[in-house]
C-alpha cells in the first residue's frame, strides 16, 4: 500500500523515487505534529492539585483581608470626594489667617498668610510694581483669577489708606476690629488726636497734548510710571483727539481716568502724517497701523496715485472701517 501511494505521488507530481519517499515522510511528520496534542490529552490524565485544609484557610483569610481593605479604601475615597466637593474655592487655596491689612502695602508672605497661594500673591505684587493701586475694596476682584468667596472673607479686614474715600473707608474698616479708645504711651485712654490737613492748591485744567509728567503726577491715582506711560502713548499717537483714547493707556484705573477726563483737556491739534509722501516706516510708527498695513498703503498710493481723503483709503481691503476712522484724524491729505 505504501509503494502504491508513493507511485501515485511520483506519477502525479513527476518526482523521482527518492523525492517521492521524502515527500511521504514529510506528510507523516506533519500529521504526527497535529495529532500530538490530542494524544497527550488522551494519554495523560488531568491532575488536580490537592490543597490542604490549612492552606485553604490561609487563602480564605487573605481574600477576606483584601476585600476588607478594598472596602475601607472605597469608603475613604468617597468620604474624601464628598468633603472635597463641598469645599469652597477659598478653602482649596489654603486656610487663611485673617488680620487687618492694606492691599497696597501687604507683602507676598502676608498674602499667603491671608489664604492666597504664592503665584496669586506674586501676581498682585507684579500689578502693584507696574503702578497699579487698589482704590476701592472691590478692585481686588479685578485681579485675574482672584476667588470671590475668598474676597468675601477678606473684605471686612481690608484697610485702605489714602486715595479718594480711602481715609474714611480705612477708618470704618479699622473700627470693625477695635472699639477701644486711643491710648497714649502712659496707657491712659484719651480721645484720638486730630491733625489739621494742609490745604493743597486747587488743580486747574491743562492741555493734555502739551502737558509734562509733573502735571500728570499731580492728579490722583497717577504716579511717575503711569505719567510716563501716558506721555509715551500720546507722543506715539501724535496727540489725543478724544478723551475716549485715555482708555487705551494700559494700567489706568477708574480714579485715574476720572482725573484725566476732568483736568486733561484737548486744546491743541494733533501732529499729522503726510500720507502722500510718508514712507512705510513713518506710517508703521503710529500705534494704529501695523507694518503690513503701512506697506500696503504706500504700494496702493504708488499704483493708484495720491490719496484725497479718508474715503480714498476704503478700497484697501486690509484696512477696515474702524481702523480708517481711528487713523483719519492723524493723516494729512
């Protein structure tokens, strides 16, 4: 039978006698490899590991211990989540140690004692270093990310000194913490002394387009930093044409804006740029125009001729109506 099967393979595939024999051997080995797993399962019986009673008890105790520990951890996690969810934003920052303070002078360390994180305290300190001041208690909420619920806790402890309404507000805040009469060095209580305030010369309105920093510093809410910033912005513009432009000066609070609008009058015309002869560099120096806009204004003028009015700038697509309205008072046609 083997020889007949071998002859069939040799005739069908055109193999030699030796090649057909090798082919048969390969087929046999392949079938044997496929049958080995089945033969192993049939010949070798499954063995069940015998676990003693003592080992079984140990396993049961370990499983019970693991279940107890898991249940305990789940309970703690749920309790922590519930308490964390009920905490306010102020409690997430830190537990405050409250005391009367002036937000214009309190240090970074003292801010942290009041419940603010260090990054928030440094943000406030940076705001003050650039000339910012707190005129009202509510000005604290203007600091980005300042938590309102923490402000509610700190508000009774804020004592503002100086500025418009600052003296009266500071005295009212300080009275909330101490109702004791003024005590002198001997320890005897007496009435709080009053000192006559020196009369300051009345301020007079001035031309904002020609004013120097000393005139601006005389206004409430404006220090040397803000005064220099106002003059620098004015000179870059070429002069103010509207009091609404005061809002474009960075760092001016409500008190400084009120003072500027009250005393800073526009009494002289702004400096204008000859748009038909100006270079792209000269136009780019104006705050209302970008480098790209200045270059396109010059190229359009070279291609289509001189500008006659602000309306002749409207075909330039990169200039929108708002930009043309803002820049028109500073262009000479």
